[in-house]
C-alpha cells in the first residue's frame, strides 16, 4: 500500500480544479438555500447554460472569446428570470421538483440530435479555450512533494481560486448589508417579511439570479479547464455533489461551501485511491471475491454518503454551521 500516492490523490482533488468547480457551484447554492431558503435542485442547469454560452458563441457562431464569456455570465441570468417567474411562488419540495426538471430538460436539449448543429449533440463542443490557454503565464508545473500540478492545471488553479476568493468576499459583503438581512428574514418567515412591506418575490428573484450566476461561473470554469463541454458533465448528480459540499461545510457560512468542497474531494480522492490499490496487484489487500477493482470505484460514494448521513443526524448544520441558520433540520 503506497500511502504517498493516496495522499497525493487526496490533496490533488482537494486543491484541484474539481474542488473549485463545486466550491463555486456551492457558493451559489448557499445564496439560494443557505441564506434565502430556496431549495434549488437545478444548479447543474445554470452550470450548463454558462458553459454552453461560451462554447456556442465561440465555436458555433465564430465570435470572440470575450464575448463568449459575457454570454456565459448572462445566460444564467436569463435562465433565472425565465425559471423564477413561474416557480418562485412555489415552496420547498415543489420548487425542488420544478428546478431539477428544468436542469434535466436543458441537458437533454443540449445533447439532442435535433440541436446537434448548435450544441454538438452528445459529443459536445471543443475548440473554444485557446485564448484562455494562451494567457497562461507559467512556463512549467509545480512539485510540492506531496502534490504536483502540471502547467495547465496551475493556471486553472490560479484563476479558479482567485474567483472563489472574490466570490466569498462578495457574498460576505452582501450578507452584511440590509439586503442580506432581508434574505435571512425571508428564509425564517417570508410572511412576516411581506407584512413589513417588502417585496418577497423580488428578493427571491434577485437571490435566484445571483446564485445562478455563480453556478454559471462554475460551468464556465469547468468548460475552460476541460477545454470541452459535454451534456453528461451537467447531470443531476452534479447538483447533489454541490449540495453535499455545502452541507459538509455548513450552510449560511461564507466559507462553508469552500471548505466543504475541499473536504468532499479530499475524501473522494483519498478513499478512491485507497480502494483502487487495495483491490489491484498480484496480492491485493482485499480479495477479488470480496470486492473487484471495478466495484472499488463505487465504494467511495457509499462511504462518503454514509458519512453525510451521520453528519446530518448528529450535526445537521455542518462542520462550521449554526443550527439557528439551518433551513432544514434532519432530526
């Protein structure tokens, strides 16, 4: 058993681009769920329109990269407005059903044969990230001993973690403002807020738009990091992974989504590497009759899911959360 490899895999995931993608997506969900109480299960849809906004603009319509970035940030705003008008008057599980259905509809539309000329079908789109790659100032990768990153990954990490830091600062400033306090009040009792003359629907719409933009930013970063967009990258489990990160770190906490994303991918990378080694080789630690190397890749999901269940039972507010800030209590 090579524990150095396990540590490298865990840290590479915890500090790498995957953690950044889910940190950005979870920051958006924190605005929706943590601060406003909106149970949005369609964050993958916001990520998808952000990614495809860039790809379609550059590849399909042969426009500039920077115009594509603008479209990628405006597309989640449009989606939030279209989605918010009929759904924000719904509550709890009804809103969750509407948003998850919207995300699935978008994924199927992007991958459909009928829209292949625009969205590339199930194979997606490539060839839009060259401008981003050309901006890379690094001449080589970095080796920190326990973790190593290639040149391209190092550039993605720099841009990604700067975006995460700016996003956290932005949310911290907003939630300390009167606007943020109204959002918290809506989460606690929207009828009381409405009785004070506040337009609850308008505040919910603003929160949906803002959180959706962070989702679109996550999708944009994922597209640039992979240099491709594929419909399968924006399936429903992406939203649930982002929720897992949020719940681990703690909802309604500025750094909760970021720490949660890092812990989530630390566990996913470390556990996955451990069981991969334990079931491989001529003399595996776990015999083939107990677990095959194919099954080992699924064990990490089982163990992380079990850990999340225990966390929700014994500490539903998450590691850094406050029970008073929680919209849903597992007890």
